[in-house]
C-alpha cells in the first residue's frame, strides 16, 4: 500500500474531512461542529493532509487542493460502497447478484442507507405488506419480477383503477402464470392507459418495486431459492434513481403487452 493510499483510507477523521471539503471551503469551527471532533484529535490529521498536498488553508478557511479534489472524486464512491456493504454485510453475502447488469452492479454504491425488512416464518406476508403500503402512497410505481405472489394481481389492478402510473416488467414464465390463473384481472388492467406491462426474456434473479419515494428489492439466495422473507429497502434519492434507471434498462430489452394480452416475442 502506498503512503498516500494509507494516509487517505486508514483514518476515518481524514476521510471525513476530505469528503466534507468536497463541495466548498469550511472554517475550523465548521469542521469541528460538522465532524464532531476536538482540536487535539483533528489538528494533527489536518497537518498530515496539508503535508501530503491534499488540503490547504488560507486564513481561517480550509479547502481541497487540486490533487485533493482528484483524490476525493474517486474516494467518495469507494467510501459509499464500503458503507453500503458494511451496513448489510450478511445480506449482500448471502444473495445472488449475478443477474444484475454489470453497469448496475457497479452502481450499488448508490443504494445508500439500506434497511432490511424481515419477517418471521409465522408472519410470512409481512414484507409484502410493507411495500404494498409503500406503494399505496405513491403516484408512480415501476417494478420487475420473475415471481407471482397471489396478492399482486388484484392489488396492481386496484392501483391502475385509482389512477396510479403503473409499469411492470415480468419474465415470460411469470406472465404465463398470470395469464393462466388471473386472466380476467390481467385483461381488465391492460385497458387502463396508465398501466403498462412488458415481457422480458432475461433470466432475472431479483424482484423490486421503485416508487417516487422508495425502492424495495428482493433477491434470490445463492442456492437458487427466492428469499421471500427479506427485502432490502432505501428511501435515498440515489437508490430511487438507481431503481428507475434499472427499470428503463430492462424496458428497452422487453416487449410491451397490448390491450388483448398479446405481445410479439423478441428475436435475436
């Protein structure tokens, strides 16, 4: 490890100061308040960063040098993904992320402040209750799923009837199940101009709903079984943007279903 790399990542105080100075100059008093540090604890760290040419001061103001700005540009996503993984380390470790497109896998640092919504075996519908309630308070709903929960067809039909903007992407197998078991609700829902359904041929190993205020995602375990007990949830704007971009990515790879419930299969 180079000396500079060690200086940047081995001290939380130094990392936090570099990130604090990313957008603007700060006074010493602002640094103490925002980082909750004392003079004896922070001043030696500032001197180290000054000696390395990452931070400079003019009067009472501290700022990043040009080198410091370059370092922070790459430090920020690294620091964020470490926090995302650390907050829910076991969840990420136990689940299959291989079907996420590489572009979005590498953007998981945007899934900030993730929380796990978990239920016991005796209350197996609780995660579904969580995000069903979340959806009810949203104007826009977009989701991708390779699975069909028996509650969902009627619920999404109700959303469309209430005027919510509903966009869903299903795998072919999931769509065939809905068409076979819930055909009346399917055809009724397709009549609404605010409801849009697409079919994707990809082998998806995740299911999620993103709204204007939250994203809730369920993943398959590494043994191939869908984890119906745990969803990972975030209300951060960056996580919502990640979910919207992921939906748009798969929508471009999918085929729309028309009002008669038919779609044209994509050909390679």
